[in-house]
């Protein structure tokens, strides 16, 4: 009984193995794997791969970012499940080849010469001929014809008759073997060039990814890979004049340093731009030095034109700022002072903010980017927002659309280089930061007005919302900064209100009426400056928003439109007087009321209002810079590339053979006739019946008929 049970268990296990092999080697299993690979490749193409994890958190939120990370969607092509699918696809195709290739090879070698006359008569494509020539003579004629038609053939004598079995296009089945072998070879090449070998090194030799940042020279060997690593793909950041002999390999759980068998020095970086501002060409002049021989080689690396040394290809991947040196002037944006101060820093570095009205070391400025060229579509398509979060269709909209101003966006395309810009973060002592982008030069907009653009955003992937500061006659922000500081000075506001009341009413106006106007102007200026709240429930810090809340609460709804116009006229007048007070306190002459000066005050008033939403401790104006470019090189050693090339060649040959080569087999059964002649029975088969085959059969039939009936 026990022997019988054991036998049944063995047979059951054998059946499971057989069924498993049958499933893995089936076409439906391979097609399913190919479908999953196609979907995964789409995900890997649409979703940017290898970005820092915080970027994905900002894009998808922490919940979905963690789910996508657990699925390996940020590194699709090196994720365990993708490599597992490749492995099973390779196994499935290999089993398919093992099962079917011997049969196909045997069929290719077979002449199928065991047919009989009866079976030939059962063919769908057949014909029968009778002629006066002898069988021997006719065999000679027909075999010569088949040779001219590129048929290979054999002649067999059987049952008092002669069989000629011919075939051509048998390479069609070789195409099947080639195509399936190509899939195996390409998958093998993909596995070789994946990080599978690196993962094996980590498991076998105690290597581990490094989490966090560290100086490369101080990273221990447990986080480094040997220069002899057979396959890797990493990146190296090299500034002009700098040198690197390592590459960084990013993984989901950290990064690994790949030591290189040479060093790369960037001598000069070149970049050309299209009129749209997009890079047209960027290239790097490099010097590659071999530490073993001391030999140095000069080369120029361009996109898709790598330099290859010791099996490592150096590609031009991208370019970034390499630590440009910046000199700026800082202006306080809070408090009653406009005292400017010198400030400097390097892109990629940070500097403590020690001046400008803020407390010592209260803020840290982190410079993240510098651009020497900014080509903007002034009339169409920037998509930025103002500091109130209002979306715009163009940069010109950003400069024109303001509360209380009439925006007149133009149509058409107006590309213009608006000059250098600097991007930085201001971080407070609690670690909270906002990011700013400031343009170095004033931007010319409608009617010849020039404004300085300064953008702010709270999140790394959010759009910049812009504040525009009007440029003064000297092309600087000094006059607006002077006006901003005066707005925060209670004494200056009071004097501006007094002057406004004195100039707005005739000299014979009673003191009481003049006092009422002065008090109203002072209250409105205080509201605008944020010195007093608009109401008990007010959320506005100041600016036009505070005045609007005051009007909505204090003025009946049917009178609000007229009240808003009156408040705006009073505000423009008091701001003009405030500017004169500020200039007088600074020892500058008074300004005359020209259209240009009035336009300056109007734009300055809007900027003062938006400044409460901009809410920056300082404004940093770029004065000069020493630009340092940097190249980002991709360094790859990919032995699997040649394997993939071989697989691709086999795939092309296999598909060509399967689709464009038709196997045709032809049989001729020759017998003697009583009158001394011969009869010929012809049968033809093909792997694919097409219109071409029908035409070929008709032509072959006619040609053999002519040969047989010829005397």
C-alpha cells in the first residue's frame, strides 16, 4: 500500500513538473510577459526615473509616493520584478526553442520523400501532364528546370516510378529559431547591463549603499565598487577646471561610489542656444588621464558622441552651474530702513544673512541656480503666476496683470533674452524656506516701462509667483526701496497725509475740513501699510487687500464702487507725497509730477501692495557674477550592449525570414505510359497561401506542362 502511494506521489510530482514546463514554454505565457514588460516600459518612460525621493513626494504626495516607491516605479528597469520578468521571459523562450528547434531542424533537413501517388493526388495544388518523352529524359529536363528555379531536390526510384522531391525557402524555419534566440540574447544582454551584477557584489562582498551625503574621498570601501566592475551606469558632476575619478550610482536605498580606471578633467564647456533659448549644442573639452601609465588624452564629448577608454563610455548627459560666484546687493523688505548691504555667495553653497534689518544669523541663503541667459516668450506661454496666485498665459501677463491696473496682453510670439537670473532659498532658524528667482536686469514692457521681476514659491515643484518692482530713472530699485521703507515709518506717513490734505484743498478751506481729510488720508495710508487692521476679522496684512476689506465692511454695498475710486485717488496722492517725504529725508530733490513719475508711483503702489504677499525678509539684487559651468557626464561600462546588438541582428534576420521567405515544396511523380511516353503528377505545398503563391503555382504549372509536352 505504501509503495503504491509513493508511486502515485512521484507520478503526481512529475505531472506538476510537466504541466509547469508546458505553461512556461507556452506562447500565451511569453506573450503575457511581453505585455507586462511593455506596460512597465511605458511607466518607465512616462515617469522620470532616478530623481531624488523628495521630488516624487512633492509631485504625488507622501501616500502615493511611498506606494510607487515600494513598487519600484522610480527605478523600473532595475527593479527586482522587472529583472524577474526578464528572467522568466528568457526561460520561457529558451524552453520553447529547446522543444521546437530540433523538430524544425529535422523538418528542414527532411525531403519528405516517403509520399505515395495517392497522397499526392490529395493535395489541393496539383496538376497532371502527359508527354512523348521517356521517363529518363523527362527526369533530366525537370531536374534542370528545378535547378534553374533555385530548388534543391532529390530523385528516388520507387514502385516502378520516379519521385523528384524538391524544396526551397526552408530558411523560413531558421527565422523562427533566430527570432526566438534573439529574445533570449536581448534579455541576457539586459540582465548583464542591469544592476544585477552590482547587487550580487553587494551580497557577496559586503558592499552597501550609502545613505546621506559625504565627501567622496572620505567614503569607505564598503560603499565603493572596484574599477574592474564589469558593468555599471553612473554619473559624474565635473565643474570647469575640476577633475573626477569616480561616478555615482544611484539606488532606491542610497548610492554607491564607482571608482574609475582613469580621471576626467573638464577644461572647457561650450553651449550654443536656439533663438527660443533651448540649448542647440553643448559639448565638453575633457582630458582623460590614466593613473597607471600617466598618459593623458584630449577629447571633446558631445551628446551621442561619447569618448570610450578602457571599455568605459563617457557621454555628455547634461550641464549645470558649477558654483558660479555671485555678488549681490541686499535690501531689507521689512521695517522703516532702506539701508542696502553687500552680499555674496556661490551657487550650491549657503551664506548666513547678517545684515539688512534681520537679526544676526536669523536666516540662511542657499543659492541653488544661476542662469546667464533667459529667453522668455514675452507675449505668449510662460504660465507663471503673480504673488496673488493668479495664473497668466505669458510673462507679459505677469508684468501687466495687477490689482487695479488695466492689463493689455498682446498676441503673437515675442521671444526675448531678459538677461541673467539667480535662484535661491531663504531658510529661517526653524528650517522653513521659500525659494526666490530674481532677474538681474529690468524687463521692458508696454509703453516703455521697465520692471524688476522677483518670483517666490513655497514648494520645489510649484510655479513661481512674481512681484514686479518698477525701475527708477537710474535703472535700479533704490527709489522703490526708499518708498517701501517710508511706508513703514509712522512719522513719514503722517507728514505725507498732511501734505496731501494741504495740497488737495484750497487755502481758504477751513482747518476742520482739512483736518478731516488729513485724518482720512492717514487712516488709509496706515491700512495700506498694515499698521492698523482693516477689521476685527481681517486676514489681510496690508496693501490694497486691507483697503478692500475695509470698504466691504464699512461702506454700504451700493456705494462701494464710488468709495473704491475715491480711496484709490487718495492713496495715489498720499503715496506721491510719501515719495517726496522719503526723498527729502534722504537729501534728494523733490520730483515733478510728470507722466513718467506718476506711472512709477502707480506701479510702485501695486508692488507695495503685493509685497505683503511676497513676504521676503530681503530682496537680493544680482550685481555681477563669475560664471562657472559644469558638465554632468554619464559613464557606462556595458558589455551587454554587444550582446544586445547580436540579438537585434538575429531578430531582424529572423523576422525577415519568417515574413518574407516562403517555404515551398514540390513533388513530381513520373511514370511510363503504354505508348512509350511519360506521365507526370505534380503537387505543391507552401507554409503560407498567398496571391503570390497562386500566381507562382500557375506559372510553374504552365512551365512544367511545356517541358513535359515538348518533343
